């Protein structure tokens, strides 16, 4: 609604259809079991549905501005005039205060230019719903994601900006940057590609951006303003009293946002004339906003519309500014107001019809930036802080339950998780895993913003931690750990913030370990080592043996990555001592295997043989056949290196035998193939090697969907690589 027009408000399938220009007076029938009683029934819901039934809205006016912007695209720049090739994309600036149509003008320009930029249009809002600048790191990551690039987790702003520029090289793409807070935001995202176009929307000039072409927006001309009124109120009353319509345009100073609200008020007041609206606007008492001519038209029109709302609906409208990213849906609205989901949906449809919300997708809306300050002022002056905190808590609790349902939907049909999902209230259920994944992807920016706001507020840390945990589990369930890594990095940082604020050493250690793992995967070894040592300190402070052991192993793994075998063995030895003291057989087996690996890399094969044997024995006690098979293969390699050929062949045979019974076809095939290579290398029976290769082919064929005859031959891996693969497998146990 910050512009001269907006798209039509979506209407749900069961809303009462209205075909005329004016809104119905009587209440609609019952909907979703809500009935006509209570504060959400009868006349209240009639107002909501009347607003939702307004005619479709389009763009109005701005012909001169559009022609000027189109001309600026082709006008020679400073580089061209100097005889140089343009080094960066052209930047068009649409400047103006919120509510004067700057965003709508930018969107209309992008729509008209879409055919000239075949690689698409990307839009990003650079100011949060609370008025804070969006970090460039977050914007660049989001844009890269929409371009199909998964940015490394934890990458810094410079790396992401450079990756974005590289991705845009050679493309013809339009980048719309809405609500720019500062010139540095544009400069960091500006493509080094003359074929791209950047359209920036800002309150003022962007001094520092070279060769920027500004266009300042003001009020609409009279004819365009009257046309905009007719789109919302219907043409009949406007045509019947054109003088009053022009007077109303004057009262609104041609401000698009004020005109939209005025048209929405007329749409839900079918018996009121345009002259009645003008009279009511003039009767409003003066307020502090009247001193600012840029705010006065919108502030007065908003007061008129707001005062006409029933109390329950007005309260919901005030509370909508608490929605993360200013983007409410029916669940958020119902949780904030404490009403049913059906009533929340009806209210949002009505607000959109009145111009109080912008529809962004089916069932999702955006609080216009020009109305956010007005709504926040109302919220602070009318609602008690305890009521605001309770509403925020209800919203977070609802979001946690939705995320829980989303995670359950990722489980197989017929599983206990799906049975639990079926027992949840109907509005929270998802019909399928794909439906849950679609909801998660569509709402992900809002969910991430909800987590950030909950942590920053610091008043509901328990709910904030549950929200972060729920979002982490849902992302991991639908995307997998690797696919969700970029988002998980930010979520673990939020957990760390809460843990440090609340002095929770166990949570701090867990967050540092998770961040360290992601840093290690991104080859930020030094940063990962710092994280792991911090986690070790926190775990020891809390007396948590499990987290302490994990931190010790992780530090050893970093030194192993650095090739410092002595220090790696030292840290693994400390972890092993802790595991053995707690009679952790499975953990001890894993650490024994890691020790065997680093001793082998260091050439200390006697120590490696001892550790691999201990690992195999521990895996047998833990009934871990796959781990036992891997440990036996490590034992065989160590025996081979120290010259015990017959023992090595025997260990290879044992490894294949154990792998055959573990049910892992991939592992069985790999070990059978390696055993065959060992037989050839050590001068064993060629017939045995041939049988082992055939066994490897039969084991791998079902996994590839091939018959043994169709299975292609497998190239033998090198010995050091084989050890590395075994180590990776052991880590993942």
C-alpha cells in the first residue's frame, strides 16, 4: 500500500462471492464453525467481508515518472561520455517518503521492463519491519539462494557480495532494492555487469553511488488520484459527485496511501457519500502528526479508518506489527488476537480490502511500511506491556507447534510421527511431506526473522530456544544437514547468544560445537579450532562428560586435518580416556578407530595395529557389525605395513565375512574389492581374488539398480584415500 496501487486481496474459496461494485451490508453466513456470535460474528464479520469484496486494484498515474525512468536507462552515462565501457550496472533511484507511491512505481517499472531482462527480476527489502537496516550479508545470501546458489555457511559479507557479482556476470537481470536505508547497502550489492539494472527505492538521495539517476515522487495528479479512489470505492459514487472526489483528493494531498485508505473506507460504508467522507476528515481533531505535511494526509485518513473498526478487529490490527518481518498469515493473526484461524483469515482479507495490508501471496500479507510507525504508536499507547508480551508468546507458541507438525510430516507414512501428526488440531496439520516442505520454504524468511526477533527481545528466552530448536529440526528433516547448513549456522549463533546471556554452559558448548562443525566443513580450520576449545571450556564448566568428550574428539579432528598427527593423537587419547572411564563402549570404539587412523598417517603402524584391534573388539561388544568390519580392514592394512602378510590376509577375510552379515551392501562391496586387491598385492591365491571381485560386483549391483552382469567395474582406490574414507564413515556412526 506504499504506492499508487496494489494487487487485489486474495479471497478464500469459502468466502461469500460478491459481484457488484459496492459492498454487501448484511453479515455472511457461518464460516469454519465460527458462527455469528461473539465479537467476531455479526456486524464485525460483515465489515471484514465487505472490505475483502472490493474490486481488483491496479496501478494509477505516474506516466511522466515512468517515461523519465525509461529514458534514463538508455541515456549515456559518465563512462560512455568519457569513451570508456560501463563498468557497473545502471542505477535508477526512486526517492520519496513512505506512503507516496515509491514502491508501487518501482514495481510497475519492473513489470514493464520484465521482457527486456530475460534473466528475471529479483526484489529485496533492505529495512526490517522494525525500521532497522537489513545486514548486507543476509540480503546477499537470500539473493544467491534465489539464483540457485547455496552459499557456504558462515561466509562473510565480502565473500557473499563477490559471489553475487560473479553469479550476475553475463546476465540481464533487474534488481529491485526496496526501502534502502543507506548507500553502503546498494554499493555492496551493485553488479559489475552493465547488462543488469538496479532500481533502488529510498527516502533520500544515494550520494556515493556513481552515475545514479534519481526520480522523486510526490502526490498523484487529480485524474489519477480520482481513478485510484474509484478502484477501491467503485466508480458510481465518484462519478455522481466529481467535485467531492476532487475535494477528497485535495484533503489527501494526492498521497496514494491516504487515497487507498479513503477508498477502502468508502467500500465498507455503502451508504456514505464522498462528501460525507470529506466532512468526517475535516471534523477530526488536530494531532501531533498534523505538523508534518508529509505525514498529515495519511495519519488523518488512517485515524478515520481505524476508528471505524470494531474493537476486536482494531486490536488485531494493532497487534499485527508484532508479526515477524511484518508478514502475518491467518495463524499469526489468530495467535496474536486469541481468536480462531478462520476469523484471523477473514480479518486479514478485510484489512487487505481496506488497504491496511498488502497481499503478497495467497494467505500471506505485508504490513505497509508507511503504516508501521502509526500502528506501533497505537500499540504502545493502548496495549499494556503484559498484554503485548502475552500476544507475542501466543504467536511464538503457535509457530513452535507449526514447526513441530512440519517436522512430523517429513516422516514416512504410517510411522509413529505421522500418527502423532494426525492427532493434532486440523489447522496445524499438513496433508503431505511435500505440503510441509512447501510451507517451510515459503515461510522460511519469516521464520528466521521470528527466531532473530525472539532472541533479540530477550523476554521469552525459553520460547525462543524452543522456536530455534523447532526450526532446526524442521530444516534438517526436509533439507538434510548439508542442505540446511547455511540456515543452521545462523540458528546456532542465536542459540549461542541466548546461552551466553542466560549463562547456560551446556547450551553454549553445544552451540559452539555445532558452529565449529560447520566452520570445519567450510575449511575455516582456525575458527573451528577456536570454537571447539570454547566448547571444551564450557562443557568442563558444566561438568557435562558427553559434550566434553565430543569437544576433545573435535579438537583432535582439527589437528588431524592440519596434519599434526602428534597433537591429534594426544587429543584423541584424552577423549579415549574419558570414554573408557564412563564405560562408553561405542564411543571408545570410535576413538580407537580415529587413533588408528592418525597413527597410520604418522607411520606408527604398531600403535595403529593396537588401536584398530581395540576398535574391532569394542565394536563386537557393542554389536556394531559395520564398525567391526571397518576396524578389521584397518587392522589388515596395519598388519600389511609391518610385514605380517598372512595375518593381513586373514584379517581381510574376516572383514569381508563380517561386512557380509551387516546388511550394508555398499560397505560389503568396498571391503570385498579392497580385499581382492590385497590378495593380488600380497601374492595370495588369484582364484580367491576373483571370487572376492565377483562378490563385490554382486553386492554393489542391487544398490545401483543393475544386474551383476550390467555392473561396471570399480576402479581400486588408493590406500591413503581408503583410510580417509573409513575414517569419514566412522565419524558418521
